[in-house]
C-alpha cells in the first residue's frame, strides 16, 4: 500500500516534514504514488518531485470507510502510557480522545501544551500507518466535572464492579449514526465518588469481560467490538 | 481485590519469589487474604506468616469464568514486541501463544530458551494482574509448516487482502466449545506464499476491520470480539 500523508491544506504541494520524508527518507521519484488526506477525504496522487519541492496531481478520490463515532474519555495515566493510549486507540479507530485527571490518577496535568503537541504527532503518525482517513482529536481537560456528556447519544463507563452488563447487552441497538463515548479510569480504576457522579448522569456501566485490563489498552476492547458490530 | 499467585503445587506453603513478594514487597501479615491458583483452579486463602515462611489455609474455591479456547499463532515480531504480544494477549484472555518466524519476520529464533523463560514470566505476571485462573502456554516453533492445524476446530487468518469477511461473518456459530486458533503475520504481514499454504488447509481468512493494525496488538481485535460474543 502506498504511503499516506495528512496535509493541512489541499493544494498541489506537500511541504515540511512530509516533503522531507518523501524525498529523503523514502527517496521517492516523480511518478511515484502516495495517498494524501485532508479533512476526512483521501486521494491517490502522483508525485512530481523537483529537488526538495514536492508537487502532486490527484488521480482519484478514495472511498471513505464506514466508521463509528467514538470518543474515549481516558483517566490520565502515567507517562508513557498516555502515548500507548493515543497510538493504539488511533489504530483501533477512535474518533477523539479526551484525557482528564481522575481521583486515582498519579500523573498530573502539567506542561500540557507540550505533551499535547507530542500526542498529536503520535496520533498523526499512527493514523498514517493504520490507513485512517482522519487524525483523531486529542484534548486535555482539568476535571471530569468539566465534561459535557450531553453531547453524546450514549456514554459507557468501563466498570469493574459491573459483572453482568456486557457490551453485547449494552449495544443491543443500531449504532451506525450514534455519537458514543466510553469512559476508562486511570491505573487503579474509577473511584466510588466518580462512579456516583457518572451514574447520576445518563452513563451506562459495562463489564469489559472476565479479566482486569490495564488502563492503556482497555479502550481497545470497546473499539474492536464496535468495529466488528458495525461491519 | 486481593493479590493473586500462581503456584506450582497446591500444598499449604508459598515459596520462592512469591513468598518474597508477600513478605517483603507487599509486607503482608498473618490473617491477610490472597488468591492462590493452580491448574485452572483458584482459591481464596488466609495467610499464616512466620518470618519468611508463608503458609496458607483455603477459605473457598472461586468460580471459574466462562472462557473461549483461543490459540494465537503469531509471526515472530522484533523485540520487544514479543513481550507486548504476551502481556496484552494474556490480559485479553488468550489460551496459548505460539511464536514462529514467518517469511517477513526480521527477528530470528535465537536464544529461544532464554527468551521463552522471560516470556513465560511476563505471562505469569500478566495473568496475576488480570485475575486470570491460568497462565497461557507460550511456545516457539521453527516454521509455520511444523504446525499441526488439524488440532483446532476453527483456524482464522488475519488477512489484509480480505475486505469482506468480518469476524461477525466468520463466527456466525456457537463458539463456546470450540478450539480456535488465529494466525497473525509479523510486521509487514503474511507473504503470498504463506497465504497459499494456509488457504490450502482449512484456514478462514478474515478482515480485522477498516484499518491496518500493528502486529503486536492485532490479536486483541479477535480476543475482545470473542470475549464479548461468549459473554
């Protein structure tokens, strides 16, 4: 499969690090094909390379995949688990990731601008490798209380106290046009206080199976199930 | 939840590194409760600690979870991805893992005794953290051709050439008593030659969704779907 690049503007030129990657790392030549993506659209293009200047001509627009709109609300884990969350949830198709410190988070929201730009770069690279059509949004917020859950049609809470409701039970509905959110606690899980707060809203507690999953990969359980269900 | 230990023998004593963990790391005391597991059975036990000697009394046997029998046949990836495969597939409930070099494997099967004992330790620790009832077997074999696939009721091949058959289509059956295997290629995927070899046997090629998954976490897509389906 050809290399994929997410560009900020859809003109006929690739610049910056992507141009460097094409000319210096991949050593591509005029006539080589790559995929250029912008605002959830991807195009197969033919390159025209003149030294470091990389121009392209669109050959055809690719067909968008059928996706589910899933936001991961992730209790802030310790570094480098934030990076694992972003990399793996991105390849599993998450739409956006919101990190927030929760009661049991050991990590703090410090240098968040710098961390955020690093995480956005990881999301971009993972999107390219996974052949996504878009790059998920990454956000950091100060507190779970600042979240407006009313923007979602369906909010799940991964809850190890929940032994009976599986994803199959929770998603006994057509999900194709829903805006879904899933809340995953940090290491040590959500606290009782957080559970009360969330259950007093429209949040549905679910079991993520028989075993205790590490926080950095717990969302994959939900993302893969919804991907298969929607296939 | 109490700490969990997998023991080699079910007598009334915990020895070795587990005893060290109980007395020195966790600083437990007589009367503290832990869970002791042996041969797919787990027991809640009360400790009786006399200096470094750790004895226990069984309080009750725990109820075994409902599980699916899934073997992961994993194209040997580069280090340390082998460790990621073992850690994460274990917490997602895999029954056993067989590593084998495939055509596109860059890693080689060298020092396999030493690597295997390290991977078995990772599997044991991940099983404890995940609250499993058993530790998955880890094996290494020289070649895909040495595998006897006839021992499985159902063998899946994760195949990026396969765009139509999803897991939902492939598993349109009751899986509760089946012995299932899933084959995942190394970085770069399976080769055409391997695909031919496998398809000439009873192997079912399936799509793992819209995106290209990194080899070290591709099996989680299958493990989570089967866990939900069987719930």
